[in-house]
C-alpha cells in the first residue's frame, strides 16, 4: 500500500542536498514518489509499506550525511495541542533554536579571528601601495606563523561540515554545497601549508610569500555566518503555523457526572457538554445548547466584530468568547476540528512545490558537478595560458585564486531557496487573511487565470433567502398574514419556509397550531388553523382554487429576483410575501476589483433567466448562464477551457464539487465549520467573496517574489562564476578574491530569504 508520509530531514541546507536525497531515495524499491523541500527542510515520500520503510531510507541516506527524523511512538499519537511546540518548518522549535544557538556560538567564536585575518590581509595590500606603513619583517614572520594556527582552529570549530562534504564526495561521489566550500578551502589550506612547511625547498620554484590561510579563515567564517543568518530568517517564515497552533486552547471545562471538570483538550470526547466562560478560547468545534454570548471569530472570518451565539448555532475551536457564559456539545474533536484542518492544509501547502520551481530543480541537479568541472578548467587555463605571460608562480597563484573563488561563489542555495521561502511566507500570509491555499501550484495558476466563474447562490448572494416585502389584501393586517404563513411554513423544510418563519421570530409574531398539514408537490402546501383551511404557494395553487389575481406586478417582482409566496383560503387571496436571496454587500466591489485585475467574470445560476440577469446587471457580471444544473456547470467550465481560458471556479464547495474539480483553480466559499477544504484548491473562510480579490493579489505578490528571487539567483551565478574564474582579467584586470566570493555567496541566500519575507508586509 502506497502511503504518503512527511519526514523532517537533518543535514540538508541547499538545493543540491535536496536533489541528492531525492535521487538516493527514488532508487529504493517500493518508493513511488519523493518531493524534498529545501525551504521547509522536509520530504514527502509515497512508498509501499510492505516493500520498504523509513529505516531503510536512513540506511541509504546516513552515509551521505542526511537522515530522516522518524517519529517516536509518543509523537505518532501527538495531538494538535501537543504539536503547538512544533514549527511549520517540520522541526521542533526547541531543536531548531538549539541548532541556531550552536551556530551562533561557532560563528561568534570565529568572527574575531576573521577580523584579524582581514586586518592582516588589508595591511599587506595597502602596504604594497604605500597607503599605510608597510609590514615589518618581524610582524610578517609573526603573522606568517600565527595564521596557520588560526586556520586550523577554524577548520576544527566550524569547518567540519565542509571537510565531511569533501570526504563524502570522494567516498560516495555525491557533491553538495559543503563539498564546494570544503574542496576550495582545503585546497587553499593544503597549498599554504606545503609552501610554509617547505619554504626553503620551494623558494627557487615558487613565490612562497603567497599563501591562502586568510582566505580559508574568512571564507569559512563568512559561509557559517551566512548559514546562521539564513537559518534565523527561515525561522521567521514559519510564523504563520506557529501562530495558528497558538490559537488552540490547552484545556476544556466539561460536565461529567454533574460536575464541572477541567481536562486537557485531547481528552474531550464527542457529545460532551463543554462550558465556556467570558474571555476563554473555545476548545473544540460544537453546537450551542444553552446560553447566549458573542464570540470573536476573526481568526476564521477576518471580521473584528464578535458574532452572536445562541442555541443551535455552531462554534469553532480557537475562537474567543467575549461576554456571556454558554454551554455547547462537542461535535468535532482533535484532528477533526476546523483549526486542525487549517493547520494541516497550511503545512502541506508550505511544503509543496510550484511548477515554476521545476527549472531551478533541474539546474540544481547538475549545478555542483558542473561547478567542479569549471573550477578545474579555470585552474588549468591559468597554468596553460598564464605561465608564458605571468610566469609559473604568478599563474599558479591566480589559478588557485580562481579555483577557490569559483567553488566558493557558485552556491545553489539561493536558487534552491527562491521558490519555497516565498511560498511559505505567501501561504502563511493567506492563512492570516482567511485564505487557505491547498498547494503552491494552485497559487501559481491563480495568478495566470483570466476568467473567474462564480456560482450565484452563496457566492454573489448570501445563500439564505430573506423576506423582503409584504402585500396585505382584504381585511387582514400584516401581523395576521405573517402569523398564518409562518404557522403553515413551520412544517416545511424548504429554504423559503425558513425565511418566513425566521422573519416571524425576529418580529416576535406568534404562530398557531396546525392540523391536516399537506405538501402539494410543485405548488405549495396547505393546513388547517383554527378550523380554517389555508393554502400557501405559487400561482399554480391559486389557479387551482379558481381565485383570480392580476399577475402583472408579480412578473415585475420576479424579474428583480423576488420569489412570491401567496396566502389564501378556499375563496380569497389574503396576502403575498416576497422572498429573495439578497446580494452580498461586498459582491459589487469585488467584481469591480476583478475587472481592474483584468479578469472576466462569469456567473452560473440554477435560477430563472430573468432573476439571474437582473442580479448580474446590478453586480456588473460580464456573462450569465442561467437555469443550469450541476452537470451543466461542469460542461460550461470545460467549454471555456477548450477556448483557451484559464478558469477559476468559485462555489460553495459541496454542490459545485464537479465544477470546482474541473476548473484550473477551484475556490470554495467556506462558512465556519462547513468549510469544504477538500473540494477546492483554495478556501475562503467565512464565505466573504471580497477575499477572492485578496487571493488573486496574494498569488500575484507571491509569484512576483519567486520571480525576483530566481532572477537574482541566476544573475548572481551568471556574473559571479566568470568573474571568479578570471574571465574579465585579460580586459579589465578584474580577479575576484575568494574572500569577497565567500561574503557574496553567504549574502545571496540571506537576501533571497529576506526578499521573501517582504511578502508579509505587502497589503492585499
């Protein structure tokens, strides 16, 4: 059975690492697919549990310097609340902070030595041009013997990972970023050591004053500093997950055997009665059974105004009770709650790959071997062409400078981090805004879409019919008409019936007792109240009673989206109420904003043509398809795609499931606990259509961030490698010092992560 599982990875810190892990695990029998994400430092592996296991994966990976962190028996049963100690980086917070702290100690221990080395380097360079007092022979000899000690200390304290990278390259033939750094600095150190140890013997053949101890010291320190800053920056990209986890309550006050008992939320069972007092977080999802209060649901809807909660209304885990005390029955606990679904969805989306990353992945796979070849070509070219012009000693010195410079500056880290860091931040920002993104590919496609198809009910309109107008005929008053109608409709489950009954409740109009209730299919219903038989329904029921009525006014109301409900006894029409599904206040502005973003808006509706066109005209819809069935919606999406349109479908996530699945991007209008997370690529919490515009803008901002990151990562390598290799030396005399190469390489990754973090500050 192929089961996808997500594992944390230790030892991974660049795109080439990800490529090595993917290639190694793919070769194992039973592995169907593996996707490694450098940004989140995790691997999603689909494998046959009968043929292989995570332990076998580690047997393959550990010799290469990597390992999957396997969950313990305790962790496998971990609840959402216990996961609050974990970050979205798929590494425990304590573990990650300890790792960063260890990096900090190593870097800050090495920095003073690097500063001294830079000082010595600068003194020598400026002394040659008499810009400072030249170094005396005594000082030269002192530093000549001090620098090897410094370099050895640096290799021992913070250089071990790079030396291991070299070892694994020669032992297993696998090269990553550590290999490049380790090979360059160890060659520089070895050459310098040989020149220093055999100075007198080599004097006739080489300029023994040239050594690269300072290069090895400063490069390793700069790279380690860059890794430390990068790790700190990446930690911030997981803020969204950490904040979502922090919304979870830790305890719940339940009623057991007639007593109030405070328990851990993981101990709450289905059907238990939970008490929520003012200021407390709601621990699980449920339905209010007693009491009245107002709940802050801003984490779900984004709306700051608390929502009234009374009997039979739903409450969601993580939201905050603001005023009164109420009791509710738990309906969803543990991983079933909406908050748990949100956290899981955000984690999976942050760990997914966008199609735009495919190019970077392909380049990263061949990047390190290509750089190794280029570095040796550069060394050979300097020796072959440079010896006749500069002499062997100078050519060798320049050749080694180019060799080390190429290995140091050519780092795939920036390339590997370009996409995942932007996705992590973008998805996290969306979650804070009530926009749940299922995967990175969805976010990328949304940016390209040119047609937005919206379902009318629940998307453009509220999805809940409301009584909008009352006409009283004969000698009855308005209150009497509503009382009779509400009494009749109280036995019906139709949405229009609910609208009439709710109106009566809001106006405190009493209902009576009904007998002989009967539904007349396709026409309405009838029943006896106070020994009088009443009828309620459409024009067909009035026609059957042979009651005459001027239908002209009804036709006008129908064209405006109002549905008439006529009330009559056997002889007389007593009154008419009009029920409509009101347009959402934000719908008009949303469509206008989509037009500004150059998106064409199409509306689908099962309603009649007149009503659909009337609503479309008010809202500003470009095209309308009315009187459509669910299967018709699917075919309309297909037809648009055949024409070459990239289609976004926005619906309620349940009835529109086929159309949502067919569209290039499906967006579900999620309302509270009924969020159809599995129905679409994006869910807009709270059913707020204005978030659709924010989702499109989020897609654009995130994709722009990725493109900026990739551009600078490519440009950096395109310019940096030839510069380090000496390609510009014959024309301009430019030759990049490995020290500057190390600094530039370290800062490239930091700049990519920092650029991704800018997405947080963007306004949607």
